[in-house]
C-alpha cells in the first residue's frame, strides 16, 4: 500500500467525520434558534465506576470508552474481540498457545506466546481481576456495561494494569419479573446461538437472575486447505522407520461449541445493606485450537517447506492432525488423536455494600478456576517434509478479597482506603512432537514425544491503597493516592522426558528441576487535578504510575546452556502524564472530548519465540514510550429525534526508547542490524515501533431509530473503523507489517417500541478486510540469523474474523 493511499484513506475518514460533525452541529443550532421544543432526546449519560465510585463518563478524569447494556446487545458485543472492533486503540489477538491472547492498548501489550506472562491490559469482571489472557474464552453476555480505561490504572485496579483495564459489569436482577430470550444464526460459520434470561424478585428482600447462553457452530470462519501428508518416524531404539499419515484438519474450522451460565442472587434487607452472589460457568470446545493462525507472508509467496501452499492474506489455513497411531502415546493428546482445544471455567463472586450516612464499606471476594487444553499443528503450515505438533493442559486457580471504605462528608476532604489479597496457582504441562522422533524404549505415553514439560507457579499478593479527595476551592477537585503491593511467586520447571536426539545435541536437558522464588514490592502513586467551570465541561490533568509483576516462563525450554535467568523476568513499570477536556455542548446535543498522554514503560515485558529451536523466552525491554492525542465526539440532534452520530480520531506514537541487546528476528541480517554477540544474535531496537501500534486510527458511525407506526420502530446502525499500518511482531520484523485497512459494521433491527420483541440483521467486517493482531515466525522456517545471507521466516498471524452476518430474533416479557 503506497504512502499516498494511506494518507488518502486517513483524509477520507477525517473529512467524513468533520463534515458530519459540522453539518450535524448546524442542524442542532438551527433547531435551537427556531425554538424547537425540548424532547426526550439528545445525549444520555453512562454511569461508570472507573474510580470505584459512581460518575458519568463526562465527569470522570480518565480516558475512557464505555458501552451500556443497550449498545452491547444491539451490536452483539459478546466477547473481547468484538469489543475491540468498536475501540480503535484496543486490539485483541486470539491464540491457542502461550497466554491465550495478546491484548494491546495504545501500542502497549503483552505477547501471546508465553503462558507465564500476565496481560498489561487487565480484565476485571464485577470488580474481580482476571490476569490470564485465556479470559478471552469466557462468554461475556447479559452485561450491564463495559468500561475500557486507557493508560495506567494501578491505584484502583492493582497490579498488571500498566496499559489499561477492560472492566466488565454483568447484569443485576430486575425489580420486576422479566423473561427474555434470543435466537440467532450466523451464516458464514453456520453458528446457532441461543440465550435465555429470567430475572425478578424472589421475596421482599431477595431477587435473582439466571442467564444461559449456548452456541453450536456447524461450520467455521476459516477454511483448511491442507491435504493428508505422509509423516515418517524413526525409532531411536531399533532404527525402524514407520510410515504414518497426518490427516488434514477438518475443512471448516473452528466448529466451536459454547455453554455459558450465570446465576445471581441479590439480597437487600435494608436500605443500607446490599449483598450479591454471582456464580458462573463456561464450557467451550472446538475442532482446532490454532484455527486463526494464517501463514500470510513468505519470501517467495509460498511456504518454505511446501511450494504448493500459497502465503496469502486470506481466511485460509493449512494444518494437519496427529497420525492415528499417536493416540495414547503423547501426553495430553485426545484419545482419538484429533486436534482441538477445550476450556472449562468456574467463578463465584460475593460482594457486600454497606452504606452509612457518610461512609460506604465494600467487600468483594472471589474464587475462580479454569482448565485449558489444546492439541494443535504447531508449525501452522502443511508439509510432507516436516511436521510439528503440540499439546498442553493448564489449570489456574485464584482466590481474592478486596475491602474498601469511601467517605462522603460535606467537608473539603474525603478519603478512600482499601486492602487487597490474592492467592493463585498455575499448573502447566505440555509436549512437543517433531522431526520424526520415536522411542519404543520410553514409557508408552512418551513414545512419539520430542519433549515433555511440567511447571507450576504459586503466587501471593498483598496490597493496600488509599486516596485523598480534596475540594479546597469550588469547582476544583484534587486527588492524590498510592498503592503498595507486595508479591511473591514460587515456581518450578522440569522436563520429565526428552527424546535422546535433542538431549545428545544439548538443546534439551531432561529431569533437571529449575526453581525460582521471586519477591516484588512496589509503590504506585498518582495525582489528578480536575476543574469543572460548569456541569458541561471537565478539564483534568493527571500523573500516573503503574506496576506489573515479574514472573516465570513456565513454557520455556531448559538446555545445557540455560540458567534460571532464562526463565525469570523482572517487573514492568509505567509512569507519565495525561490530560484533557470533556465537553457537552449545544444544550446537551453534542459531546466532544480531547485528550493527550505521554507514558514511559520501563522493563516492558516481551516474549520471544525462537522458531529455529521452538523455545520461548521473556525479555525486559529497557524502556518504551507511548504518546499521542485522542479525540471523539457524539451528536444527537433534537431536530432529528432518534439520530446519533459519533466518531473518533487518534494519533499514537509508540516506540522502544531503549532496548539494546534484543534478540534478532529469524533471518535478520548484519545489514538489517543483527550482530552475533557471544554466539547469540542481538539487535538494538531503540527507536523501533512496538507491536500493534498504528500511528493513526479513526472511527465514524451512526444510529437512527425511526418510528414506523403501529407501535413499531426501525433501528439502523453503521460503524466504520480505519487503522494505519503497523508491525505485528514485537521485535521489529518489517516482514510482519500489517497494511492499513478499513472495516465496516452495520445492523438493521425492526422491533416494538417497548422492546418486547425484535428481529435484527447484524453484519461485522462487511468489507471482509484481512488483518492480523499479532504474529510470529512459522516453526523451523528461516535461518542464517546474524549473517549476511539471512533468510526470513514465514510469517504466521493471528487473523481477525472475516465478514459475518447474524440474523437474530429476541423476545421479552
């Protein structure tokens, strides 16, 4: 894509948004001048809890995007990936391996390839922190609101919120009895979707809500174009060569099945006391854990080990399942030997809120657990020359409790004080199969394994936080707070089995136990000044810091050259400033916000996948910086009731400020900046863009609700999103660049004015744009790193969904 085309696309988005804003403002101003009657239209406020107290999005001095229940339902935003399509500075990459996801805000995020990495973008559900990237598998539906907080958020949300927070609040029981149902069908994947919700009072003081969602996908989003491939193994114990067949993965993938259930009980014995208990379960499975891993770019246009496989930006994959004979002879492999992934989770949250005249006490306790497993084609391309598979089973358990006290005195000073405790355990087991390895002398369950890993980490966190809220002069609020965190992580790693071949080569060291006992302490202060000259204008400036704990690479590889230092990584920190203005203008018809920010991240945690030896190592970048300007508007003219226009334009510059000694990407040459230092290829990434950091992003959208008579209403919506190009690889590989793109979502819904029933058609990515939200080198491709004749590895990307269209019927009574 040429530079001129990039600017033309960006200019088009800017002009479109500016023209719509100007014309809409003119319409509203004309209506006001003509003395139009005030109707029940215009802008509505969304109440958020970004600072653990109820405020509107326009009053809170935080860069925030909020989605209410109506918007979430109308746009079918039922997972984090769908949410990202509505949030241009937020990207989500789904991955089977490692942490399970790559969440990024403003070009800062955590690599998906290591399960030991917790996300720099924290996910919080009903006030409970979920640090694992595999939270992406949770089915988020029947929600009250979602808040996307940008930038460091340590004070109120704790550790691991250096880049931002996704705060999700599920729906509460209703005051009146209500039963609702929804039936949907997505045409491309042939996905059948059903939801049932029952809510209402059970007694005078007790109410309840039950929500159930189930899906069954009969097709898929991606097509597997692979064919059956031969795979030969050589028994190291006997020398016998055995011919196998690696069958092609199912053509339609992922053929996902999902069940999500949530039960909520709410007890209000007095006006002062509210106690809520929420319990949820999630069950998902599919026929291919790496269903969105697309080999999208190769040096010669075809895969390195298969000239008949094209590398294209298309919704196609080329993957093969395990030979039938491997069933029962590889750890964590299904009995039938098929590929796939499975996710099971359980969560229970109890919250108590007690309000006195001037003091509110809140306690939130939670236990959650999940088990994730997969069986995948680990090279992500189909080849008769070489095969590689992986299996994994991981469990995670966490208990947490947070207590807060907030005062609301009439005087100039109020405070919030709180304490937090969390106890976690992650257990990790995996196996890798490649290079024709077989060993009949090994225990039966290891016969075809190349390497088997076993690791675990126990974590404990104790934190205290406090904030002073001062209103010493009218219209000005000053806040200052700090969070102290003490954390320990005790880990071990061992490879209970490895094939004799890599053992002899020294690339794998079996039956050696590596342990690490880590302790981290941190103080994260912040301060904010807010000025409200009137109720419709908020100006603010804030200094913020944040902390993300260090950790242990459970998915690493221990070789003869490895030490415990190759498994541990240090804490990540952030500090910087942001400020802005939030306005509500034209008699509450126009909302316009502008914000600026500049943050520096030290010891930024990035994970490196060494495709040549299939190893994962987490590094700490010396420093990175993200800075930019964000602007958004929303316009609801009373002259045209039912019409809403909205848009945003964002500039972001995210760069490594200081990262000498970074690992080279596969095939990086001397001319490309890679040199061999002590036998290891190294480069200096200082000044290089971080991954998932487009300079420009923009959105423009509209909603129009039109009464059509007979108690009926027609709702139309459309949302366009633009992204400039960006690197998808965290180590500066120019071969990984995603070109700029535009997506369009749209919907039409015919429904009764009281929303008792409705029928909708919802389209996402109607432009069918192909784009990736994270990438890595294809396993065992490329070579010559650090030489003059380096050969780049094939690029595998986490592809976003193609065009989808869902027909949806909803009823409520």
